[in-house]
């Protein structure tokens, strides 16, 4: 498999405006996933788009990223995700919020996110973006996200 070719195909078809684009997107995503390379997390982050016409298929990227926890360990997968969130800043802020809230709601993932923040291996740009996303989630629904969100924010 040519990784670069599949990444380009994944990104080119992320809006999924037709059955052909959906098929191309799914084929590229699955081809990348079969390789079991943790660097694919950054490619998946580049492929998210808030303007996609098929949110269910796009959600498969979330499941793909989460599956890397089992393959490479939560520590490595969380670190790679946090290194890659800047790719989501412009075109996929809603998907970034979805990913972060899923991490906040999972005890093991949240604890690993806290560890990654404390290690300071993540760029300051990505840390500030993460902080902003968590703060926005807390503002939008404090009853649901405040306790877990503040737990992560206290690590900054």
C-alpha cells in the first residue's frame, strides 16, 4: 500500500458528497487502518471536516483513532492524537470537540490526557487549543463536563 496515495484519497473525499466519495473515503481509511501505524492518527485528524455530508461514515475515524489505544497503548495513542489536533483547528472544530469530550468521559483516557499535558511534550499551540476546547465544553454544559474538564485543566 502507498500510504501517501491513500492519505490524499482520504482527504480528497472527506466531504462525502456522493456515493463514490463515500466509497473512496472508506476504502482509504480502511487501507490505512490495516497498516497499524500509529502515525495514521495524524492522517485521520487531517481528514475530519465539519462540512462532511455523511457524519456516520466520518465518525468511523473516531473509532479508528480510539482503536489505536488497544493496539499501541493509551499513552502512545493519546500523545499522537494531541500532537495532531492542530490539523482539526480550521476545518473540524466540531469533530475535535467530539473527540475531546469522549476522552473526558472515559476515565483511563482522561487520566492519560492529564499525564500528557503534565509531560509537556505537546506543542504549546496544541495545548492552548486543547484548553480552549475543554473550556468551551464546560461553558456549553457545565453539569456534564465541568468536573472532568477541570480535572484536565488543572494539569496545565
